[in-house]
C-alpha cells in the first residue's frame, strides 16, 4: 500500500491520533526549536494541509498533542496525610515535565509568551489533581474549610513551573520544599509546626 493510499483511507479520529502521536515523537526526537509541521506530517504519513486545517499553528498543534497524552483524571494514592499526598502529586508532575511535555512548555513560552495558549497549558490535570488532594484533606480534617482556596494551589504550581523553566529540572529537595514551606503552611496555617517537622525528615 502506498503512502497516498494510507492518507486516503485514514481520516477523522484515526488521522488525528496519528498526527498527535507523530508530534510528540518528533518533539522527543528533535526538541521544540527544530520541530516543523513538515516533519510532523511526514512522520504521521499525512499531508501538511490536514495539519493546518485542524491546528493553524505549531503552538496549537503541540498544545493539542501534550493535552492528548495527559490522562483526563489523575488520582494520587491516599497516603493518609496532606503532606505526603502533595509530595506524590508534585513528583508526578515533575516526572511529566522531564519528558516531551516539558520541552513543549519551554518552547511554547519562548515562541508565544503572552498568548492565550499559555493559559490553556497551565490548566488541566495538575490543578485538578491538587484540588482533589485539598478536598480530601478538608474531609479528613487536615485543612480547615475556610483555607481551601485556589491560591495555595496556584502558588505551588507557579513555583514548580518557574523552577523548571529556569533550571530545566526539578529535584526532590525542591519539590518537598514547595510542599513543606509553601503549600502545607498556606493550607493549614501551621507554619512553625511544618518547618520543625520538615527539619527532622
């Protein structure tokens, strides 16, 4: 079967799946700066026109590919306390940033700083995962209901993303620092207690 026959037969969801997969594979192979619509189309066995009809820009295509790879719902195992739940969540997000998603984030910010697409990338599974942990902590009694706001989650995620963009990696010490020195104190109000507990771990 020729390439032309493959393109003729593959349409709709199957074609989009091939394009999004090819985007992530090409991103992993070349990095965002060298990523081109031409190379993605070639890897996917699709025409450039089929890419541009769905995603007019490289930024939009990469955003779609990264979000396509992310699970719709991410649940962290209940460790029985707020701190360990948060450490597990931030570790999972750091691992994701270490792959093509992180390369895409750096590239998109460099190319499209200030565009609405950045807000789309900032939302998603990370926010949902942390909100779920906070909600669970409220039910458990670890977090007072009046302190369950969006600000601690936003603060933690912003620190994670900024550190990654500057240093291109996030180590365990930084992750636990976000949790012990920022998120848990903001959510519980127990600043001194958290600092003492963190120092003996």
